[in-house]
C-alpha cells in the first residue's frame, strides 16, 4: 500500500520531507505563502530578486548539499566556496588555510591579526579542551558567562565569540546556550573533514539555490503542490487517518514554524512545551549604490558596529552595486526607524570603505521571528507528535543545532523516515 501524505509547509524542512517521501508516498504539499521556502525564500522588491535574509552554508551541511544534488541543483556552481575566514574591519582578521582540522585553525590563529598572543593561546586552549571533552560542556550555561569563566578575554569575547554566537545562534550571548554553540563548533571547526568549515556563499537567490529545483523535481514525480493554500484545520480520525481541511490523508507532516504549529494543532503537550519559547529577529538591509563597492572581502564583519556583516552581492551573484548588511538578534538597532538605521549603516560603511559611491536605493527586510531563541536547556519536541500518523519537521526539531538550514533539512529527512517506518510496521501487522 502507498500512503497518501499531507505535508503542511513548503519551507526547507517540508521540501526535505517531501523529497525523501516522494518515492514511497502520494504527496500533497500545502504552503500558505505564494512563494515556497519558508523563512529562507526569495522575495521580489522593485523588480529585484532578493532573499528575505542573507544566508550562508558551510561544508558541514552534508544533508543540505545532498538534497541540492538530489533535486538537480549544483552546489559547485551555485555556492562560492572559500576556506574559513574571519575578517573584521575594526577587530580581528584570520584566514585559515584549506587544511584538515585542527591544523587549519591552528595556522589561522597563529597568523591572525587583531589579537594578542595570550588571546590566541587562550582560544586554542579552550578549543583543544572542548575537543578532548567530546564537545560536551556538562551542565549547559549562558555562552558569554561560560566563555569568560574559561579564560576568554574581553577582546576575544567582543571580536570573535559574540559575533560568532549572533551569527550561528541568533540569540544574545548573555542567554544563548553554550552547549549548542559547542555543537556548532564540533561540526565545523572540529570536524575531521577538511572541507567541513569551508564557507559556502550563495551565488544566486534562495529560490534558485534549492526551492525552485525541489518544486520542479517533486512535480515531475507526481506531487500535488498547492501554493497559496493555508491549512485551517487538522483533525485526527478514529482509524488513524487525518482530515486536512476535510480532505482525508493516511498521515501528516506538520513542517511549519513552532508558533504556527501550536495554532494549527490542538495538542496539549506540544502547547505546554512551546509555551515558554522566545523568538529572535534578523534584519537584512540591502544597499544598492550607483557604482562598484570595494569591500575588504566578499563577507566582511564589524566587531563594534551595528551592521554585523556586509556581503558583496555584486561579487557573489552579479547585482550591480548591491551590498547586503545583516543584523542578527535583538539590540539597540530595534529602536531606530528604517531611515535612521539606513543612515547609521551608511556612516559605518563610509568609515571603512574608501570612495563609497552614492546610494541609489535601499530595502530592509526584518523577520521579527526569524528563529527560535537558542536559550540554555531549551527542550525540543519529538518528531512523533504522540498522535497516530502525525509528525513534526522544522529546524526547531533538530535538538543538536540552533535554527539552521541544515537543521531544517535533517528534520525533514527524519520525519520522512519515521513516517515510513511506522507505516510499514502498521501495514505489515495488518497483513498478518
């Protein structure tokens, strides 16, 4: 028997689940938005194909890269790969050679600028200790306090650890989980594969990167894709099936953000678990200049500015004069108007980029609930909802990671495999 499965949500988790299920199930993919991709999607503004947020991948994102290959996307062509680099205009500059871990980091740190030798040694000692501990810190703790207690100086905290926590966990360092940060370090800086820590910067918008090829691949395999269709009601049936807005399915995968899941599902344990969760914003400000902007690097950071990272979009994807500026998590910038924030970002850029051309246009995209807050000891739900034939997927299900594209993709794969295991077991039993 072939199950009929409803997947609610066509973000990266829902698409991943759909691709994994396509060979073995009849699929209907529901997406409330007119554009798939969830919180990592393409948006059209004034004729420009932009992303709702600047995303980067790393070489450790094995499942994401394999998903791209499966649906016919080419990571080698669509992602600009470069060895790990940490280049700040006002702080620390480190370039790691393309060597296996931990030699690449050792060489990068020893040649880094903007840190004293005692800071370099303190960072190496801490990373070595974490490696010996299997990247387990014991009792979880707020990252900033834990790092300070383990010998990381104010300069290290400001120039390396705080920007890293904001970029990877999108949570203020005073409340972010140190164990989740250690997990990220384990799979990037600490991974034995030489390419695990390589930065992979998209050369195209997120639609072309994965979403469009995935939808085309699914459609070619018979999936019923319903964009612009918001599901209003899910109802379990006595026989284990589900009604999705009155339509019958053998199983459902709910692959939406946690706050949408609680609104959609009348499930007390999930409601209770997610009740205390918090969410954090990400703002991406696109600045289009009248001429070429010469940033110090394709991805350039600031240790002390409001704009945490600048990306040279012309170098990456060919948009003339375009720079994207990323601001992760909540902060003082939240009190600024859009015009005031744009002027502050421009002033910061003028201090460090000579001969900045006049500004031609700008756009600001702020996802107010871009990610869940990766707080200390955050409980995660299980992929099985606890009701027959219902499963969850999303970056918030991947307990090892903060909110990442890789976490979303992995969760979709796990949901698909779990569903098919349960379906096979159930129907084997019925045949007996």
